C-alpha cells in the first residue's frame, strides 16, 4: 500500500479524481457500517480500503482550521488556507457514505447482531483477523531505532490491553441516559473511528448505550443524535492531531501498536460467548459450521480488498513515481 514517509508529512497530493467518488461513497458506507458493529473499528475498514492516512490528514486540516478561527493569528485567511489543503473530494463522499449507512441500516444491524450473535461475530472475526495484515504491510523500513524485540513487546502489550478492555462489557442497557453522559461517551467512542482495532460500538456496549444509541438513530431522536454528534466532534478534534503526529513522526511504532490492538479486539468477536452482548468465551458449539464459514468469507473479502487496493497503488506509483 502507498504510505507517506515515516517521519516527514507528505507533500501536497495531486487533485483527487472525480471518478473515485462512487468508490469513496462505498468506502464511507463500509466504514459507517463497521462503526455499528461491536468489536469492529471503522478505522480498520479505512485501513483495508486504502484511505486511512488521507482521512487522518484531511481531518487534521479541518480541526486546525477551526482552531485558527478561534485563536488566530490571521484567523480567516489562515483557516481558509487549511481548508484548501483538505481533500474534500475524499472527505465529502466518505462522510455521505457513512451517514447513509448509519441512518439506513442501524436498526437492521442491531437486529442482526442481537438475533444472530454467533453468525455476526463469526463474519466479523474473519474480517478483522485478516485485516491485521494491513498495518503490518504498511510498516516503513525498520531502522536501528526500532529493535525487533521491542516491537514485538509493543505489539503484545497492545494486544493484551485490547483483550482486557473488550472483556469489560457489561451488557446492561441504559434506557434513559443523562444527555451529559451521552455527550462524553460519544467523545470517547468516536476515537475508534480513527484507531484501528478499537471499537466505538463495543465501548458503547460496555457503558450500556449501544442499543439505546442505535434505537435513537433508527427513531430519528434529534435531541439524542445532536448531543451525541457534538460529543463526537469534541473527541475527534482533541484526538485526531495526536494520531496524525504519531503517524508522521513515529509511524513504525504506531502501526505495530495498531496491529496489536486489532489482534486483542478479536476477543469481542469470538463467535461462541456466554451471552448475546458478549461475555465469557466458550468452546465452539452449535451453531458450529456457519460461524466458521462466515469467518472464512469475511477473511476472503479482506484479502480481495487488499489485492484490489494494492493494484490501484501500483498503477498510481507508475503514473506519479515522484509522489512515492
């Protein structure tokens, strides 16, 4: 996959082709759909579909533009300069696709996950398991400052942390949560949108707001949705620049940690658990073969996406060799 330099932000990219808009709409739909599933991160899908770095960079420019308007200097001109650096031909279709997914399939997704938990977890287990290869393939060339043993330790610690975190979901649903709790839960959950391996939906499940939030979206509860959206904007504004800094200045370590988080998050997606919402891990039982088959299908989908994206990247490298 094409990746920016490990230490230096990439130069301004060539204008994005309008022919990619339908593909970016689909990418956004897939990312939005992933955010509805406990245990699956939208950041993982962004990685697999090859737009992760571009989305983080563009989001950082928007956040900096907003900050410039508030703090200056040269508020409006500085903000306009940041907005011109934003890849709107990517951001807008992806956002539209995400919104379409959230508002069209929130109810369907909740029903599928709760009514067929083993099948749903099997499908997404395969998807996320195969996706661990994506950040590892994106690793820049290792230097003497990145010893292998320390990298393995970072990977294992990140995996253990994600494994422990995904074991905290209590599953108790809060029917009428205080709006201030919704605001702060959203500000934390949105971080999963930009961190592969960390599921915002699973965090909402852990604090009892998963079903409540999907129901609010399905019922078009504008007050709940508005408060949730404001919280999400706050969380994204606070976090996206931190992540962008890590990707540009400590890329090797960041990608290794992301891969570990994705591995540990598989605990939430083990098909056989003691409750629908997730609980103790059980040995495989009935239904046995359907989750396994769906896991294979999920993994195969990721492999196909990786091959397709790699093909596009190779063609782009030949057309614009100076940008690689």
